[in-house]
C-alpha cells in the first residue's frame, strides 16, 4: 500500500459512516476476518440514476489469488442492486494497475469520467472503471 493512500487517513467513524450510507462485507474463515470491502451510493454517469462506488476491497496476503476478492465484490454488488443501484463504479490506483484485468474479467469497463467520493490529491489519478447492471442478475 502506498504511504500516500487515503486509507491511512480513515478512522473508525469515517468507515462506519460509509458503511451506514451504503454497505459492506466481511469474509470470514474459522471465525476470523480474511477480507472485506464496502460501497457507497453515488449518482450515475452524468449525474443520472443511482449507482454504487466500490471501495477498499482487500484480502489478507495468505488468502490472495483464490478468487476471494471476486466473492467480496459479488456480495457488494448484490447489496447495491438490492438498494436500487443501476451499476457500479470503482477506481484502481495508479500503483495497482494489475487490478484492471481483475475487474475487467468481472465485467468492468474503462471509464475516464468516474468521479470518486474520496479523491486523493497526493497520488497519480486512478484508473476509473464502471459496470452496468443488466436485468438484475448477478
């Protein structure tokens, strides 16, 4: 994680506020958390409709490369759909561009107009991606 990441400026209160606005998921194994993610509601492209912004998906290193990030993302997308989101947007940090292929394989497309709820002026602009939910299916 880059030392400039906004994750280092988050507090329990700011995380709780995001989860209260949208939702979150914690992946557990044997009673211990091994991964998590959260989302917040946002306007859709061009300010139209209800969408969700996916935030902070992470899996502990010992559990990575097992498809668990996709499991967490699926749970977040299901919550967003249930809340009426028409699609999802996210941003991949410039120092984590390897994740672009991961999200592309899950139906996300490049979108240079993604406006983030928490912009980080200390780092390079992220790579925006967006996924339109069709027919309400996962």
